[in-house]
């Protein structure tokens, strides 16, 4: 009934590949979401593994699951970067 049988790619598998692609293509990688300390650690790990990677981390604050909108300042930061790779992780705890 309209179900397409495509493989699922978990974020834990895809994110490292995206970092590699971003570094190889001189793209900026943006990570949005998570706790600020976690974002700093993730960014540092990416830079260790991919020294030429330009990586920006953005903490959007708490996003209400009933009204999932992201602050306009966050959207402006993303737009200004002109990045083609934005990874968003807004999981609830």
C-alpha cells in the first residue's frame, strides 16, 4: 500500500559521513540541537577527526514539542552560513 522498501539510516551512522563530505567539499557543517556542553564535545571530536572541517554548533534552546518552531535568530544564523549541510537533533530527553 504505497510503502517503499528503502533502508533506514540512523543518525549515528549518517552524521560521521556528512562530516567527511563537508570537509572534502569545503562545506560548513551546522549542528543544531542538544545541550551546549554536548555540542562543544561533538564539534571538538569532528575537528580532531576532520581538521579542515568548518563546524558551527547552535543551541536553539528548549523547543516546545506541541509548537515546534525554531527561534528566528537561529534560522538567520543558519541562512547566513550558506551551509548545505545542517544536522538537526531536537530529541526529547
